[in-house]
C-alpha cells in the first residue's frame, strides 16, 4: 500500500506529480483558504507525510493524533507554526525551505524599506485618487536611504542578502545576531553591535530574526523608545516578534517615523486594526518569498524532501537533525 500524503493547500498538479508516483496524495482544494483545523487533524491522523503552509498550526495535540507521521515539509523557511521539540521526540522529520528564498525575500524587504521611506504607496494612491494638484517642494517628501545606517536584527542568509543590497546604496550596515556572522563582516562590511546600540544608531531597523520564545515581543515599547524619532522600522520575519500595541503607540507618538510590515501577529490582520489606519504604515500580506520562480522552487523542494524521506534517503533540508 502506498503511503498517504496530505497537502494543506492547492498546489499545481505538475509540481505534485512526482509525489503521486510514490504515494497516495490528497490535496486541500483551495489556493487561498487554509484547511480547517479539524479536517487537517483527520487527514494527519492517517498521513505518513504532510506538506504544510506557515499558516497551519502543527501543535502537540495534532502530533499526538498523528501516529503514522514521519515527515512534515513546511513551505517556508520559518517553522514557528510547528512544535518542533514534540515532533523531534516522536521522530518526525521537519523540513523547511531555506536558501532558495533568501534573495527573493531580501528583494521584498529592501523594496518594503524603500516604499516606506519614500512613501511610494501613499504617493501612488495620491495620484490615482486625483489629489495631485501640482508640484510642490515638499510634496510627499520622504527619507533618504543612500548613505544612511541600516540595522539588521537577525543576520542569517536573508539578512546577508539584504546587507548586500544595502551596500549598493552605500549604507552603513550594523547587525545584531545570536552569533557573529563572518561573511557579513568580511564581505559586506557589516558591524556587529548589541541590540540596544543597533536601535539607537540605525536609521532603518529591519527585523529578520525568527520567532522563538526568546524573540517574542523583542520589539516592545522600550525598544521603540530607544530608536531615533526619524527611524523606520521594517518587519519581514514574523509578526509576534513585535508587540503591535507598542508599535502603534510608537508610530502615533512619534517615537519612530514609520513602519513597513510584511507580517503580523494575526494573519490576515483585521481590517480595522489600528496599524492599518496609520498613514505612516506600509502593510503587505506576507509576501516575502512570493515570486513565481521562488515559490515554484520551494514547492519542488518540499515535494522532493517528502519523496526522499519516503524512500529512506536524507531530505535536502532538515530542521531537526
Ligand atoms: C518564510 O518562508 O518563512 C517566509 O516568511 C515566507 O514569506
């Protein structure tokens, strides 16, 4: 009997095809809507492998109810949606999609920084809404990016790719990370500093650190108060690294100038969330790695990892070695 694999979102058939040759594959039939939690539980109960999205919660109770599960391939580099320690205890292999999305996510992060600094979304809407009456010296004037200081919190592969982009803008690069990053220091001229120093010195503070127990609400009221009042905060990692109430307050009181956010504590963010009412916020729907090319490669990697594991080979990318 072929092993049963459940995929929690509708993916292109041609990408899933190789998996169908070795397994009985079932796919949730919606592209944008997540699979309901109860249905996921039922499917996981008989699955040998799951191909999951970052929006699926794979917690202890789901893992408890999944006696046959051998591998979960998560379509993301982040894996905070999965209880990895419990999975590891149960010998369930967790795979993610690192490296293949670094450049694409760095492109988006730098684009978000630029859009926020130069008020691109506000300006585009201004024209489309017929508000443009004529040229004026400070019309929708934003902040310079070139030659400013960028502080990157979380200097992994995406951080490095972002730093590379920042060098093209002749920015000074500071970073804070759990450990020193030699590539960033030697090849990109990035300077390691404490979290507090980074906050006080940076014109752009960019959050790329994964969500863990240690980083939850790392960006709190105190952190925002340490930043320059002209600082722009960008978050492309996970929403919960930020205390969103504190961020709203910092933006309203002028502790910081603006924020570019690709991620939120609750996704999708409620349309009446105070963050969305602020003109100095650029909000995106978690599209960090969302280029057609990269998402295709990510899907292929997940499929390949599952196949390898079903054939008793090592997966290409594994979180819990
Ligand atoms: C990831 O892969 O974790 C990113 O957040 C996707 O955009």
